[in-house]
């Protein structure tokens, strides 16, 4: 698994006048959000949450969250 970009300074770069810096910040923040989502979904499943409970918390469909994460929880 490749390591996610370091989000340090990402918020500062997000408002930079240079679009390249701003877009790098967006990529870093997305990678961080994806990692946090995965960790929290795994934890929720360990605690017995249903796919519907997780979907409701994330504001997505049960099918979407299950399709994205079910292999990691098997």
C-alpha cells in the first residue's frame, strides 16, 4: 500500500494563488479523508455496527458503503 501524501501544510496550500499548490492540497486532504473513513468503518464494524448504521452516519447508501469497504472487513 502506498503511503498517503503528508497533509502537513495542506490547508495552508489550499488557498494558495498557485493552482498547482491548491490542487496538491486537495489531493492530500482527500487521501487523509479516505484513510480516516476506512479506519472508522473498520472500527464501527468491530463494534457491531450494521452497514446501514455506517451508511447513515456517512450520508451515503448502504450499498455504496458496503461495496467500498466490505472486502476490508471480511
